[in-house]
C-alpha cells in the first residue's frame, strides 16, 4: 500500500513574526475562482460608482482681473506659468502652483484681443483694440525700470488675433487680413486675404509649421501656406466659426468651434465632409483647445459651461460648470494634459482637472495598480446598461438642462418632418443628407 | 530523470564517439547537443513538474506565443550553424534556449476563449481590437499555466500493491501509514445521546459545525480541536450551515430558521423561513437558500437580511437539495423522480430532469459544475452530464441505495448507504468518478445522516447516529488553496479584510443563471432589435452601403455616358451576386429537404402536404 496524505506545514503559510507580511499563496485555477465574470462585473460597477463619487474637478479660481478675461496663453517651457489678457487691456501672468498673480501689465487701451508666447518662452506678444502689436519680456522689469514693451508695432487696422510660429521667429496676426510678420521688422512680410470680412482667429499648425488656418465672420475657414502668397483653400459652413485649433499629434486634423452650437473636426485634405460633428453645447462655442495627446479637446461655450470631447466621438465625455461661472470666453488645456484652464466673463480664471475623478499627487504602487485595474474593468464593461447609465450621469444647471430638452424636441420635429417628406415623395427624389454633410455649404480652392 | 534521452535518438554510437575522442568532463545536458548526432533532439528537457506518476506526460511542448503541437524540428539546423549566437559573454551555452515550455493541457485549463468559434463580422477597428484581446488572453493563459510551477503542494493518493484492492484498506491501516499530523485528522466523536448528526465545514475547511436531531449544536476548529461553542437549542435540528465566514451559523430548527454567532448567541430568528429541512449557502451571492416542508424554496440575502425570492416548487415536501458551486443554481430532488434546477430570478425551474423511477433521495454536484450525482428510491446511483445534454453518463445499482451524496474538490464521490460509506474516484479532476470499483469504503457505528468532504484537506466528515466521524480520504482535497479566496491559515485581520472585499463584490441574485459566463457574451438579439428600431425611427438604414458613385476620371474621359455605363456595370455585378447567392440558398434548402424526406418514411398523407 502506498499512501500520501495532504499534510501542510503551517509554518509555510503563517508569517513568522508580526513584523512580517502575511503570506498569501496564490493558485490561479479557474475552479477555485468561480463566477469570475459576474464578480468582475460587480467590481466594474463599484469602480464606476466610485468614479462618480470622487469626481471633483474644480481646483481653483484665479481672481484679480478687473474685466472679463478675453484670452489665455500657456508658457511653452514652464508648466506653472499662465498669461491672460482682459477686456480692459490688462495682461496678468499667473503662477499656478501658488495660485497667485505674479505680474500685471497695462498692455493696451481697450481689449486685449490676442496673446501668444514665443516658442522659447522668453517673451510674449499681445494685440489689442488700439491697433498695436506689442512684444513683452516674460521676466518683469528690474528695479527702477519701467514696464515697457520690447517692441511696438503700430498697425492700420484693429488686430483680432495673434499666433506665433512654433519654430521660427515669425508670427501671424489677423484682422482685415492675415499678416505674417518677421519679429525684426515693422512691416508684414506677407498679407493674405480672401473675401472682405474680419478674421477672428489665426492658428499655426504645430506639426506642419508652415500651415495656418483662420476663420472669418463670413462663415468660412481658410487655410494658408506661409510659403505661398495666396491662400490654399477654404470651406464655408452654415454659420460663423469662432476659433479653430490644430491637433498637435495629427497634422491634417483641426477642430472648428462654431456659432451653431457644434464643433467640427476636419481633415484638411477633404474639407467637404467633417470627420466628426461634435454636438452637446446649447449655445455658441467660443473657444477650443486640444490636449497635448491629441486624443481629446476642450471647448468653451456661451452657455456657461466647458465640455471635453474625445476626438472620435460626437458626444462629450465631460461637462464642467459652476454656479458663478458666466460665459466662458477662452479655454486652454495645460501642456502636461492634466489640467484645464478657462477664462470667463466674470473676471475669473478657473482651473479644472482634465480627469474629474483623478487623484492628484504621488500614487503608491498599490494605488496605481488598483487604479489601472479599475480602469480596465470600466473599459471592459462600459457598454453594459447599468454601468453606462451611471458613468454618463452628469448634473447640469437647470438652464442648460431645459435647453437640451427643448433642442431635442426641435430636432425630433425636424427629423420627423424629413422622414415624412421622404415617405410621401417618389423614392430617391428626396436625398438623405447625413448630419456630417448638412453643415458644409461649399469648399473653394 | 530530466535528461532521459528520447527513445528515437541513437544514443549508443554517440557515447562511443565521446569516449574515443576525448574524455573532457561534460555537463549533463551537453550529451544532447553534440554536433555529431543528427537524430537527437536539441529541445530543452521537458517540464520539471512532470515527476509524479499521477501527472500526465506532456508530450506537447509550447512555443513562444502560440500553443503548437509541432515538434521543434525546423529550429534545429539553425542551432548547428551558429552555436556562438547562444553563447553568453562568459562563453557558457544556454542549455535551455527560448522560453520555458508549457504543456498544452495546462494552458487549456486557463483558456477562457473558445478558439473554435469564429470572430463575428464587424468593422475593421472592432475586429483588430478583438484580435488584440484574444492575443492578450492567450498570453495570460500561458503565464498562468507557467505559474503552476510555483504551487507548493502535491495532491494525496492511495495505491494498492499490484492486485490489492484499495477499497479493502481500512482506516486503521491508513492512519498507521501516514504521518502524525495527518493521523490526527482521523477521529470519532461519540455523541450517542443527541444524534443523528448533520455537519458542515466552513469554506476554508478550518471549522466544523454539527447539529444533532435532538438539539445539540456545536462548532469547533476541528484541526486544533478547539471548541467554539456548544449549545442545546431544545428543539429538533434539521440542518446546519456556516454562513460566509465561521463567525455565523444558520440552524434549521423545528419551527424556524435561527442564526447564531460563534459564541452560540442567537442573533436572529427568521420566522419567514419555517419548517426548513435543508440549507444551502451561496457564498458569492450571500444568499442562504432554504428548502421547507411547505414546498417553498426561499432565498435569504444574509448581508441585508431580506428575502430575495420565495419560490413555490409545487412538488410537495422538499428535503433533497444541493447547490451547483459553478453557477449557484439550486438543485432540488423531488418525490416523483425529477430534479429541478432553480435560480432566484425565475419563478419556474430553469430545467427539470427526470432521473429516477421513484423519489430522489440525494443530489450532489461537483465543483466544476459538470457532473451531477443522484440517487433514488430505485436503489440506483446515476451520474449526469450537466453541460447541456442532461443525460446519464453512468449508472450503478446499489444494494440499499444511497441516502447521502457528496463530491470532493478533486472529483471524488461519496455515498452514504445505511451505516456504510463508499467513495468512488475518477481519472482526474475533470473526469466523472467511475462507479465500477469503489476507491474506499468504511463502516460506521450508526446510519449516516450527513456527509461532507472538508475543503482543502483529505478528510471526509460523516455525521451519523453515533456522532461524528472524520475519515481520511487521500486525494480528496485541493492541495493548493488561493490565499485571497479562502485561506485556512488566515488571521483574524485577514478574515475581516476578506469579508469587506467579499461584501463589496457581492454578486446580485438576478445574475444566477445556468451559464455564469453568459454575462460576458454579446446580446445579439437585443442588438439586432435595437438596430431595427433605429432604422424605423430614422426612416433609412444609416449603416447601409451607399450606392456606387463613379469617381470622375481625367479631363474628357468622364462623359455622362461613360459614367452611367460604369455605374450600370457595378450595379449589374451586384445584382448578379445577389441572384447567385439566393440560388445557392435555394439549392441548399432543397438539399436539406431531400435529406429530411429520405430520412423519414414517406407517408400516404404526404400528398396532402403543401
């Protein structure tokens, strides 16, 4: 007879002293871990609920401006420094870690229309209603010196926006026309115009650095190549575009913030259909900025909220609002892709987390592992109705909520009418126009 | 043992050469990598775990990423060409090149994806994502299989000398042969006064609770023999069950269900569960299932104290119950010979299986949820396949019929017949026990009233009219427990932490169904329904293929006529495809119809069928 009994030595399974860690032998045999799918589902549900519990995105409000904040700029080299221009011509430089203002300049008379930093971070440019372009040093004046711009260019017309080239000493302004300036000269090296309306924003492409995009109040978006004397092409939309922003990762892609409450992501090679129409705002979209990852962007709207959209989704993943925040005029995503800043009408700059439930600060390795595990679970079970419902739930101010309802009814009525029209006319005579194509009027080359 | 040369290789001539040429001392593995041999396989020695006689020989060896059954022949010539490439800096050669081999059967155990099913037709993006997920899944199963090497314990076994029948070996012999610690696990509790006894082990296998018909209830740490509590409830005790941990105890008494803590203090008296005959606890759902004389199956959520469902089985008195540990479905045996499967989400049974002529006396389901053993008043013991077919796999007639059945973690089946217990064993963990020859038998001092294998131990607890007997059954228990799931050696702190975790991930009762993995599958029906509704709402199909629009060609080449021509060409082609497909379908249907008609005998009435 040969016999062996299961006989464990408890010393192998119990820790020696109280100072040791507990011993936890593992066996991954599936029969010892029954119900793995239902248990993972419950874990995912819990993780989703906790995510909503910990969603506290608002970090700080920077106050000090004495008029509405009109424009924001990031420092290219320093994460903590932010510049803002207000409607009374004041420019302030802020320190985000200390959350205070470190410098105040009375830059212009009237609005500061645009502000941008030089790629090296040593100076910045502002344009204002007083028809001037001013270059300022990033560091404050020394003791006894006066606060003075490095250069001042007096223009003929009002400039409404400015953007600096990402690699060279060149910047572009817009107003009646798009002007491209060398930093050393007082006259533009090149002026480009297409149509006669005022241009509201101009942006350099961060990847293909010679490309520019601009949008004007005659409803068009025009693309330029700096090396050519004439614009490349333009697309005309239903309504006016307020700002555009290039995707920092994909050279061809840009997003336009439109007056008709939507945002349009275009591929500049095929302007006749936008890649995606982003709908969720209930009022005009005023500003848009991409995350440095190029996967998401944030938009600021006249409806007193900001929303975060994934690039490939037509609906927003997040909406931020507070009781005191008025019409949001400008918004920026910080270069570490963790925070969002927005400047609004009521003179404040607000700092938000890009991921509402993210824990700030250093994570221990166990925290990190748990976070990763929960993230994966949420991703795995995101389409389950219970989990989706919880993950999508957002509180909205009453005004936005009721407007959404109202617009839903309007949209439904329009759709119903269209369906009826198709149903009662000769098959094929009424074309079905997709939502993407509906808003593009024409493309001109 | 590891270097045992393969039978195909020509070992003797190689050895001769070695001896004649040089007598340099060699490492044991270099024998195989001598360049003069051509038939020897240079593959690494097989899995180190392949030692015990009970482990299957792993003939198949796993390559780096995919599980392939091909021998590693094509790799060989490359190794001869540049042996330098495998040399490390010090000049030593890696005797085990490549990743460690993993046996195929072990990988299969951990595999969660059915590779035979094709991926659904979907968009390229979804498809690539699915493919990535599959590759990841395969990688994890290989890693899990590889980690089996780290398991510390080997299962027990009992083998007779050749010709010796293991069933003839009595407990006294086993106790004499095994070590002291194991021998101490065999004991008898002589409790003639309050018997017969029902008993229950806690989920970790550390604690034992038993209740006698005449009101004696006790709980103890049976390994150290430390008594936790001993009370007399002054009422008949029908059944006893630990709840999720050893701190709580449910006792089915004559009138009502009572819950005690491990000090013997009565915490709850649940009057909504009256005249309970059998108890089952579903640990992952925190549900206590009770079967009563009134014919109700009641699910009590012990974490919130609410009754989740009370189902009327409509089959009279219920006194045969067991749970399927794989999917938490409750099996009830009825007096008409059927076994019905219940879930709290449904008012009707999920399935009904006619098992016996005459009433069902006992039901048990094994830990993988594959096999169900039943015994009936017709003295038969049957093993059923639960994987969809519900057909008996094997049947055996027992002289007295079995009144109690239980499965062990490793698939041993025990039956209590009068005052005798018989244990049958199968080939391995996932195979049904063969009922030909019992593995062990034992006679007790009184008729059996309750049976349970102790989890993670080679011990069978038997409650009978003379008390409690703890039997040694080598090979019954799972040797390697998972410390995070149920740890017999856990401290109080660990137990508390585990309790919080377990409560956090309590599975809702509605998720109990026959296939616990069904939740992970795509609900195709509702998906298609949703699509249909969307088309109706929109008035057109947004995912339909757009009609072909010819692209304008070079200047002068795309006249309207040529455009129309090209369009027409594509449309015709599509139309032809459609016709071809429908024709094929028709032919197929005709073929099937023919096959059917030949199968059944033609009837005179067929002429009236339209």
